[in-house]
C-alpha cells in the first residue's frame, strides 16, 4: 500500500505534466516534488574518514570474510567505525551493498573471541530470515518514517514577529498544525501496527543470529559479548569521568621543563581505551549479577527491535551447552594486524569522545 501511494503519486504527476493544461502542468510539477519527497529511503553507502576499505584494512576484512563465509553470508562491502556502544549490519542503496558498522567503545571492551561472536551475530542478519530487512518491507518502513517526519509539526514555541501576525493567519496556522498532527498520528499508528505485526518474527531472527554467534565463536564468547551489552551505562560513565578528569587537569606552565611538558598525559586520547577496559574489568561479579537481574525484571534490550538481553544470554548458554567449539578463530598475528589497522581510528574517536 505504501509503495502504491508513491507510484500513484508519481504517475499522477506525469499524467498532469504530459496531458494537462498549463495550470494542470503547474500542479503536476508540485505533485512531482511531493512524489520525490514520498520516495523510499534506501540508505547510502557511508563515506568519510571513519570508513575502512579493503586495501587499508586487509586483516579486519579477512576476519570479517571468514565469519561471513561460516554463517553463509556474502562478504561485506564496507566497514565503518563509529563512536557508539553498538554494532549493526545492513544493506543500502539500490545495489543493496552490505555495510558493517562497528562501534569502537563496544569493540574495545570485548576480547578477541567475543569480537568474533559480535561479527557472527551481525552477519547473521543477512541469513536469519528477518523480513523487516528485506527490500520491500524495509523500503516501505523507511518511506513511512519519512512521511511521519514530514507531517509532524514543528515546535509550537514563540516565533519572532508572531505578535504582529493577523488573527486570520494565526487561525490558519493553528488549523494547519492540527491537520498535520492528525496526519502524523495516523502515520505513527501505521508504524506501531507494522512493529506489532513483525516484532515476533524479528525477535526470532535475532535469536537465530545469536545461535550463529555461538557457532562461530563458542558459547562462552557469545555469552560474554551479550553480557557486555549490559555495561553500556558503565562504559558511558567511565568515558564521562575520564573526560572530566582531562578537562580538570592543570596545564603545564611554560616555566616547566619542555620535556616534561611534552610527556603524554595519563588521560591522553591514546590511553582512553585502556582506561575504559580497566574500568570494565573492575566491575565486580555482584554488579554483573545485578544488571542481569535488572534486565530480567525490566525486560531490558539493546533497543525495541531486540529481545530482552537476559533471554538472549540464556539462549546462548543453552546453545553453547550443546557442544562444539568455535569454528572461527584469529591468530595473534591477525589480532595484532587488526589493532594496527584500527589505531588511527582509535585515536581519532577517542579524541572526539574526550572533547565531548
């Protein structure tokens, strides 16, 4: 239905432009602009300084390709490093190019096996049968979200010069906002309906990706990776604390020795990740247990599209008890090569996080 609305609007615009009168052609031009605005958003291949290519990161792409081959996914086209405590995988553009996004804060607190489990889960999205990621449903949902954003009225605050506007204009503006709110409400209900119709199948697909993570990295690594997701607040607190310490650190005076002035500060960007790992390692077992119980009580999840994290951990534990070890491993040389490839991005993202 969503795609038919877009196609119908575009067809109406063409008909008015080709067979209409001068006035109808002007209307057709406006309708054509509306049709372009209603088009599905398929995403774009990311570009920029945080995007890795195969020539610049052969070790990371090599590990990703091994994991993708193990779960039955195609090799990834683009890997992008972000500053989020998360990771994601998706297909973008008309050519449906695959994009793997790795959040460096999450990557840094995981060990080598847990990172493989993370890759296994993300590549599992390509083969887990999640219809929400299919071309037709994903493009329809993205279009519906775009419609909702366009229909949602802006802020209702005071605007400069508003007191000088006539009463008729004010009434028209208020009526327009009311109509837009009604349209936005209808579109939002459509999004809610779509979520309810697909949430069960989507959560089942997430569980399937977790079992693939167990297969490629082992049950212990998969459980560790999922448990690390519960430490989002702890990692965020650690970064804020390190940032505050960095900003409050007294600067070295000019009278000091230049050599001492040039010495790296303990909270310099290149040491941020070490401090974060130390903070996570210092989290006591009782706190891990508290977070797990809290997740079970509140049914906490990574986001609304994921099942509760404690259920995912329980599934990984049962799947790991079925026997069989990791099918994908990384040698010490491969791990060191990946660390070297990510070094510039680690420094840049650490500096951005410290800058706040």
